C-alpha cells in the first residue's frame, strides 16, 4: 500500500506527464489518507494540485473549489504557527 506522500508524488508526476485521469486517481487516494491522518498541510497541498488537474481539463468550477479549500487550510495552518 502506498503512503499519502507516495501517492502525492505519483499524482504530480502523472500531472506533469499529462495523464490527468491517473493524476486525479492518485491524488484523491492520497487525499483520503491525509484526511484520515488529519494532516492538514498534506491535504492542502493535494487540493492545490487537484485544482491544477481540473484547470488543465477545463473543469474550472471544480478547480476553483479545490483551490478555495486549499486556501482555507493554508490560512488555518498559518494562524496556528504564528
């Protein structure tokens, strides 16, 4: 079984190779693990790349949702570390 970090890296590699379906599958699997581990930074990073994937396939509303969710998490993380 791949770790969330492995799935995230695989998803990014597939995104760079223009394999959007493969990227989405790996990223969503990694996202589920980050969420179950309550890893907010990992979750935010995956959501950002999922936004990139959706933007690439012109699913702009879905991309915006991922970006908005990532931004909320990044802001929460920043507040907790200050």
